[in-house]
C-alpha cells in the first residue's frame, strides 16, 4: 500500500503532547478548507447536523500524519504517526483548547 501523508502544523503544548504519546488524536474545524483536504464526497458548505442526509462520509486515504512544530522557515522538529481513523465528533477535555469542547470537529486518530 502506498504511503499518503497528511501534514499538520502544531503549536505548543499540543506538539509535545503528541511526541510524548499523551495525545493520540488531533482536531480540525469542519470548514471548507478541511472538508476538501479530508473528505472525498462532501460538498461545501457541509452541515454536520445533516450528516446522515449525505450518507457515509468518505475520507481521503491518508495512511500517515506528519506533525510539524510551528510553521517552518527551515528545519523544524517533526514526528510522523500512523493514522488509525478519521471521524467527526467532539474533542476530549485536556487535549484541546477549552472553547473546542462543545463543538464537533474532524478527529484524526493516530498511533
């Protein structure tokens, strides 16, 4: 199977939590940019509440996620993890900013 890598840029403390395996999922807003990058069959704008009307969400076949610390201007620390699943749901407390907790996001699970 061919390797297909999703690259995500992160700030602290999220980057360090992923490197230490304290954090095993990352969140991205359900916005046009991420809908286009993560799905193959969803239209923009996408209504999370109407998800069942679209049927099953089909995600792009990413196999790995490359986390880069900050926005690189040269060699920046990075770590690559194997993607386990991409879904939609609510983030876990302690693994995201507090304001994320009551909203649904794309959840990228990895190991």
